[in-house]
């Protein structure tokens, strides 16, 4: 139940972010997916360190936030589809940029989240 609630909130947040990003930056590149993946990576690094090393959080809250909300927010399946769609459309350079941006930014954001949580 907690995972479903968190997942619903995360999914709606992802959708709204994608709509906002398309309106702000255009729809030629999947900016919304990139944004939520970076934010989601930072938040999971931050949250999991806080929840496992800094504070005692009941398991159902960890499930709702990490598996539910962040699982609904981050969009690896959308990332895969959008990247392959760019390749199929002949946009190889943007497809490679999308892979590199998501991978590198996601790893850096996760690392920064861990550092931020450990400095608290």
C-alpha cells in the first residue's frame, strides 16, 4: 500500500516535470526524463543514507519513499524508449548525448546525495 501511494505521487511528479520541461526547453530532447533521473538519483543517495545511517525510519516509510516515490519518479524505461526512438529517427548524436547525460549526471547526483546526507 505504501509503495503504491509513493509510486503514484512519484509518477504524477514525473509527468508534470516532463510537461514543464517540454514547455520550457522544447520537445526535441527528453529533458523531463533527464531532469527527473538526476533529481531521483540525488534524492535516493540522500534519502537512503539518512534513512539507514542517520535516523531510524520505519521500513514502510523507506519503502514508500525509495521504492514508491523515487521508483515512480525516475524513468529508466522512458529513458530507454526515448533513446532508442532518437536512434530510430536518425538522431544518433542526441541519443548518445542522452545516454551520457543521464549516466554521468545520475552517478554524480547520487554521489552528491550521499555526501550531502553524510555531512548532516
